[in-house]
C-alpha cells in the first residue's frame, strides 16, 4: 500500500465526515449574462483562436433546475452526508432555504480579485481544496451529475484509495493538445505530458474518466498543487475554457492518484442522458427504469441551439420531478416548483406514462 493511502486512512479516522461541493450558475440571470457577454468580447479580441470546443455554448451555463433535484437525490441516497458547499458567482437560487448545513461560497471569497470574472469551471475547480472549513474527504459534483442509488462511503473512499470510474471507449492518443478536440481529451493529453515527464515508468492509457461524482482528498489536492504549481498557475489564468489550458480535476487528478496509489479504478457503464440527442426520449426512459439501481447518472444539456423553455429542456426538470418529487431540507416551503406552465405540464403528462421498475 502506498504511504499516501495510509495517510488518507489516518485522516479518515480523525474526520469521518464527507462534505459535498457543487458549482452552480444561473445563465438566465440578466446581470450575469451581461457580465459574461462583455467578458467574452474582451477575451475573444485577444484570444479568438483559443476557445475550447463547446467552451461557450448555452448549455454550459443554463440552469434547468438540476441543482434543486440534485439536493433531493443527495438527501434521498446519502442522508449521512457532511456539510454542503455551493460555489457561485454571487448568485443564490431563489428556492434555496438558509441552512446551517449549507454554505454559499462566492467566487470573490475563493479566488483573487484580479482573476475575476471567471467562466471556466476548470479554473474555479482548481481552488476547491481552499474552501474554508472543508473536510479532508469531500465529493465534488457538477449539478448535472446525480447520485442514483444509496451511497456507501466505503465504496467512494476505500482501503485502496478513492473510487475512480473510467470510460469504456478509448480516445485518440495525441502527443499534443488539439484545437478541435473536447476539453476532456485535451485534459488526457496534458496528463500524459506531465506524468511522463515526472515519472519515467508512467504508461499512459488513452481514455477519459466518467463524468461522475468525484471523491477527493483535500490534503492530496494540496500535495498536487505543490508538485505541479505551473499547471495550477496556468489554469488560474483562464477566463473562458481554452483548448490550450485543459482542466486538471477531471483527468490529471485521478491519473496522478492512480499512479501514486491513492485511487482505485472501478468498472461501471455510466448512464448519460443527452437532452439534445435524437433518442433523448428513450434515454430518459432508461433513466426511469434504472433509477434507484445505478450509482450515479448524468443529464447533459446538449441542446446548444435550443431556446430557454424548449420542450427538450422542459423534459429534464419534468423527469427529475417525477423521480424526485419530495422537497429537500434545502428548499423554501413557500417556493414550490411551478408545474402549471403549459410546456412543462405537457411533458409531465408524457412522463406519467413512463414505467417505473420495481
């Protein structure tokens, strides 16, 4: 066993709490939207060729109500979770109930003023282990990644290290970053470059990791930041996602933990639902059939050209409402979900026809 795993287990014995960290943005907020538009005009004037694939599409920032249902899933499947931290750009969901169990973290309180505003999640993620009061063990979730079955902390933080879920399909094994590839593929390339230079025995597997809840160890992230200060400095210079500067948490962090014995790969065929896919209706049906039996699932807003309120977007909240109808303790009781909207009601009628497996 790597000595880092032993240190991890010792830390776990001192602090058994597993905190939860979310990033959240409401892309429909007119003040925030105006700030983003101005920032992009300035950024693109200097770095017009740097924008990553899908780096500034509407679906990256759109709020389809996912966070509200994500917190419902958290309480349903992991009632023993630790403190919840919600990282936002000064935004607060209008349905959110003030709670001693949840802390809002403003970008201004986490990142230096000269770096703001920031619209690249890879930049924001690089500061998560600096959240004041954060437990040694925490799980980081994007709001579109949900727990789908009862959570056993021993699976996510096991004796062999934290759980890492790989994708089954291989990706191209490039030697250099690619302007037309996704951020995750380029993140794999960056990992290959840095790990091969640091560890001569490193052998790269050309794959990406599942878009899953990410169990993290705060001390290990601090250790990596000390080992790779140039990479953290680089990603903390971005404003929008750049193909030249891939994110660190989705790929380098799990690869480095695997290589140094702080993580273990678990096999799983993850469930992804893509709102803009031609077979989206069938994908949502599969989610309904598997709900309660899958460790996690992701509902990816791929409706890049859809207008807010489009039927394919309404299907997201409507399906989640069917699966998770009970409010969490984080919701205001005077702010119920409005199911009277005609488009949403139509989708709800369709989801009434979905069958739930016993």
